[in-house]
C-alpha cells in the first residue's frame, strides 16, 4: 500500500522539476516567470521536507539524492535536513537556543541588540514584515550559526555547504543558458522563501506545555497544497513519519484528540492568519517563558 501511495509523491517531484525546467527555458514576461518560479521553489522545499521524513522511498539515500538540488539556493539540503530533524525534538520547541527553527530570541540576546536591530525584529514579528524581511533575517542568522560551527570544526556543517556548491554552479550555468535572467531567478528564490514564511509564521508558540506549542490550520486550499498539508502541523509533530497525503484523513479521525493535545491552538484557514496578523505581531520577540540567562 505504501509503495502504491508513494507514487503520488514521486509524481509531485516529477511535476515540480519538469515545470521548473519548462518555466526557466520559456521566454516569458517577468510578471509570469518570477511568480511561477517562486511557487515551484517553495513547492520543492515542501517536497524536500517530505523526503527527509522518509518519502517517497524506503531508502533514505534515494530520498536525499532526489531532494539534493535546493532550488532556493540559500539553504543546502543537508543543512535543512539536519536542522529540521533537530527541530523535531519536541521538548525543545520554540527554545531560542536549542530549536534551530525558533523565531524567538532570549533576554540575553535582546539586551545586547541596538535600537535599529530591535526595530527590524519587531517589524519581522508581523506577517507583512515576515514576508518582506523574513528571508533576509533568517538567512543572516542561519549563515552566522553555520559559520561559527564551521570555524569551530563541525565537519557535518561544512559538508552540507560543500555538497551545495555543485547546485549553485549548476543553477548559474542553467540560468545563463536560458532566457531567464539571473536577477529574475534571485528574485523568484527570495519570493519562494517568502511564501514559506506564511506557513512558519504561526507554526509554533511559546507555552509551558509541549502540545500547545504547535498549531493546526484547517486549510484545504492552494496554500495547503503548496505546503503539502504541513498546515496540520501539530499532527505532523505527533506523527512525523506520516506522509503528506495521509494527514487530512488522519486529522479528521483524531481531530478532537489533537485539539485537546494542542489546547485548541487552531486556525480555520490562512485567511484568518492574514486578517489577524498582517500588520500586528502575533507574540513577543523575546521568549516570554525563557529565563534571563542561557543554559
């Protein structure tokens, strides 16, 4: 049953990569090329997420090879995989030190930031700010952390970036040989990362208990497809091995149990998220439950 069902994931990869090459090599207007590439780049990130959780193949090496070309250019697949799997240590969710995907900062970090940087992070606390500044802020923090790790001798982090070099070279060669300009591709990559910020904006919240730290967005529209049903995020953290196509049915079967587990941290759709938080911060930037000093 698993092998038959996984055909849909293999098909999704084929559609994503095939459409990517088709769009890149079409001489289209920027207003068409850039949005289409951005959607495909965001979609491939969702597929990478699926691959690192064991789909579509039982052999993880095959999943990694299939997902290795990070079309967003900014995040090497191996680094995405390692940091995301570390994020799945649920006891550390939202921890500004131990959760690699946390958007909170500690009191200690906040205390040393200048007024200008605090203002940027405050703006990033709104959905509008996250869409505009989020990819840049996330990349800066990501590069600084990986740079420190490499300097300290972390060979695994270094390997992730070394393996990413052929992808960077390949994309440059590909774009150079196509009608798509390099600036169009860079803009599309940034926009693709921005689209992903819609998903991650409300994914987690600070809470004393583990369950309520993770959201459910009961959306079944285009964004749910783009994110491969990762909007059922609390369910995903409870059962990370479950494939994307099985999440909606599993959610319907266990809805009351999941709502009890995450204390009703639920939104009916992404429109509600936009309406509530487009210009308003969802929560404080400083982790509200974190002690003043790091561990």
